[in-house]
């Protein structure tokens, strides 16, 4: 049995693990060794949106469309949606897969010749995680299998028990035709998606230590909804993020900070990017992802300056800076310090709206929540603070002072439309005799280093 990966870029680690388990099980049985799979592709549709397909499996008597779900928790129906531990996961995967079945069936009828076009086409949702889906309706439950159940089709007895009586056609005998079809103009390489949000383009922020990458993502069935998708790579922290508990301590920290901020000052809910996913400890696997609601007109500081900088008057920039400082004053009033302020986690929108993100290394006054010695490895910013350099003379660090210094670096970028190059051996100091802002562009306004 062979799996033809149209693309492996959009396949998550949990999906790869499931596909590898299928490959191993189906190759171990003479009954299923002749089967063929196609994975990692999108089905293009000119009348609607493109549809992601996890796996198409050609068996000896039918074509199976497979949707993989690595879910944990309790699944419950709500009209035509599924809830996972109370969180809306979108339309039922069974209904979504039924739509894909209709479109793919039509394409096969239009593109292939007899006898390949007459194969029986079926579909199943395969649950790769430990989700309890006992509450879904009986008519949908027919189309849902656990991974262990699905692997039983490698044997003839299990195949008949799970999929029923044989159907017409012999798809595995038409592999050349189907290979040409699935690698043809109706399909393209898949792009990574998570919880019904699909990434758009390249990473907008790659962590300097490759710990995670952040992407802009849009909701598959309604692209008016945008999100920040953070995809973790815990292999970058070998020895520190090998267990579920170690990974959860790192990856769930921002959610804990946001919960603390909400408790202390609900108005800050409008300032910090709010999570669209609500993971638990058991969700933090090796391919863990997060989603945060991203206002559609906001962009990171660097992109904002590049796009709008020349249009911003001195007063516009000062207004934005005042808003930024006000937000951080409110955050500090709750007892929280960010500790990783930079252009990668400040989001701006004209005329004067600013949001904050990236509280992974934040300090907040709850016991047992520190990231300790991992903080430098987790930080996304590259600025070197005075107390971390040789000129710091071992001076004790203060989380709130760190924010103030880093805000000074950010202020330079916002006011002068260019990043401040902070060298290890220097401390940036605002000129003591700074003249009114109308002379903002006078050479040497911020030139004194000591």
C-alpha cells in the first residue's frame, strides 16, 4: 500500500502519525496491500471555495474520502454543528465531508472515463484522538470511526463488518488514472489549517529560536473572520518541553495571563488579542496550535509603519504612542508586566487603535507560574536590555522596568518610522533637553548614548 502525498506541508504531525499508522497496518495485510492513498491536497471549486481533503483511499471495491480529526474531550451536537467540551467547532465534519463527497463525485464523473468513473464513492470521519462522540446522532455516527476501528479494515473480516457488502468497481486497479486525476488541474497542494481556520501565505512572524511561527489565518467557510494562528515547534526546546506538563506550562501561559487580566480589568479584553481556541493540558501535543481573534484592519508595528508611515503626521504618531503607553499603564496596574514588548506583538490601526499580544513570557502575581530560566529562549524580541549586558553590572532585573525600556525602543520605531538598532554595549537615552515635538526630525534628537 502506498500513500501519494500531493503535499506534506499542510499536514499536521497528528495527521502524519495517523497516515503512518494506516500505511503500516494496510501493508502488513495481504488483503489491503494493493490499496493506494492520496493525501495533503485541496480540491478546487470555481463556484464555491476550495475544500481540503486529508486522504482519499482506493480500496479493492470503493473510493473512500477520509477526514482526520485529532480531537479530545466530549463531542455533542448543536443543530448542524458539533461542540467539543462546549466550544463550537463549526459544522459537523460528517456534513462537511458529505459536501466534499458530492463535489468529488461530480469531478470524477466529468474527468474520468469508464470503468474508473463508475467506482463506488464513500466517506468516513476518523477520530485520531480520544474524543467521546457517543452523543452525536445515529445517522452521523454511521460515518464516524476511531482510528483503531478504521485500521481493522486491513483484514477482510473487519472490512466487511465496518464498511458492509462489496460495491461495484475496482478502484485499486485504476491507480494510473486516479494518480493523473488527483495531480491534475482540479487539485492543488494543501495549506495548513486548524479548527476551521486556514493559514494565508507565509509566516508573518517566525520565532527567532524556531519555537513557533505565527500566521494570518481566515475561516474556511467565511473569510471575513481573520485570526492569528500560532503553530508551535517544541522540538526547539529539547529537554524542556518533552512532556505534556512541560509543554502545557509554556504554551498555556498566555491564556493564564489573559484570564488574570480579565479578572482584574475587563476593559483590557478590548486591548489584548482574545483567544479563539481554548486548549486544555491534554491538547498541548507536539504539533500544538493556538488561534487569536485578529481585527481585520490591524497590522503589526513594522508592517503598519511601512504601509502608513509617510501618511502619518507628527500628531498622528504622538497620538498612537499615547494610546500605547496608556494601554501598558493599565496592564501594569493589574500587576502584569509583558517582558517581551516589540514590533512583533503590537498591532495598530488608524487613527488610534492598538492591540497587544504575545504574553508568553509575561510576569503576573500568581505562584507557580514563572517560566524561570526559559524566558530568554521563549522571548520573540531580540532587543538586549542594559541589565542583561556587561554594562548592567549584575543589577537585579525588574519586569516593569524591562517593559519601560522596551517601550522606549518601540516608541523610536513609531515616531521615527525606523527600528532602533540597540547594540549590546549601549544604553539608549532620550535627550534631556528634548525640544517640542514639532522638531521631531531634527538630526540628533535621539543621538546621545552612554
